[in-house]
C-alpha cells in the first residue's frame, strides 16, 4: 500500500512538471510525444494519467493555454490577429481561428474588436471567469455581447 501511494505521488510530481512545462513553453512547438519523452513516460500513459489528474488531455490543456494567452493579447488591441496567432504558438491562422472560435464562441477578430467599455467596471475576477475559454465546442455566444 505504501509503495502504491509513493508511486502515485511520484507520478503526480511528473504530471505537474509536464503541466508546468506546458504553462511555460505553450508558444513552443510541443506535442504529446515530446512531453512524454521529457517525463520518461509513454505518450499513451501520459495522456491517460494527465487526463485522470487534470480532467483533460495534455493536448487540450496546451490548446486552452494558447487560447487564454491569445485572449489576453487580443484584449490589449495592439497586435493583429495574425501576430497573436504566431505569438501563441500556432503555425496556421486558419487552425488558430477555428480553435479560438470553438473555445471562445466568436472569431478572434470579433473578440479583438470588442469595445473595452464593455469590461469597464467589471471586477477582474469576474472578467477572468467569463473570459475563460470553454472546451470541446461548448461555447455559445460570448457573454459580453
């Protein structure tokens, strides 16, 4: 029993390191195979264990991090959608736009054009919550429109 607990804790430490790497290197070319090699696990085992620990696959987690960062950059308004696309690690504007629309509920260009006045007076904790991407095509219309 104690060995099982120690093995589980060791695996959770590895998974946390993988998650931290995704958070840190989200704009770099990352894939599950590379992440698994870095953690000395098979890609299949990493995917299953990561999903069990965090509720989504490493790939989905990476895509969500990229879209969250893209939302922040687009809100600033000083970068084009194309610049944001490449800044967050996408190699294709079409793929970026499709994924962004799936998770946010509107195209990145529409999100970028949202009036900053719509957010004025809303506490940051609320804007962070309503601005968080939604996974797996669950996005409806953006709550600020």
